[in-house]
C-alpha cells in the first residue's frame, strides 16, 4: 500500500515545560493551521496545552 502524502507526522510540544512529548499524524488538507490540544504531560504530572512544532 503506497504512503499517502496528504497525512504528515507532527510533534506536539508542551507549552509549560517546552518538552516534546507526543508524535501524531494530521491531514494537510483539512487542518492547515497548527494543531493545539490538551494532553497529559508526564513531566508536569497534569494535563497541559500542547502545540504543534515545525
């Protein structure tokens, strides 16, 4: 099965501790702006906002 170029790997960085905790996929076509979501940060031991890095 060929790799689909419409979906790309992105890295999510915690806004509090600035560590890169998560790697996920997103669609280039549907989500043009940077992704932002609440995820669990193991270093802060609480849920924080994570933003997409370039």
